[in-house]
């Protein structure tokens, strides 16, 4: 897990703009800290999702554009304040 954590932070340092890097690093630290004592099954899911994130950021960095549009099912779960923040 520590190697995945380090890979993510190195990727952030290499490809993200400073404001995104700070936010991303903070979020990664928090998530990994919260999952230190997770059960094996949870750790597998956690690691898989972060590996997908790593791949996604690498692809987006290569394209020169970060982020994606929300799918309709994802946007249905947002409250009004969250929707306003996305505008």
C-alpha cells in the first residue's frame, strides 16, 4: 500500500497544477490514513480504486486535460449546493 501511496503523490507532483496538487495530496493522505486498519476485503477494493485513479490521471495528463463530465446517474445524487458549485 505504501508504494501505491508514493506513486500517487509522485504523479501529483509531476503532472498536476499546484492548486490541484495540494487538494489531491491532502485527500490522498486523508484516505490512506483512514484505511490503515481496514479489513483485507476493504483494502483490496480501496487499492483497486486508487490504481484506477492513478491510471485515469496519467491518461488525462497525457491528453492535457483533467476531469470529466458527470454521468446522469451521478448528478442525480448531488444536492442543490453541489450542483450550484459545478456551474
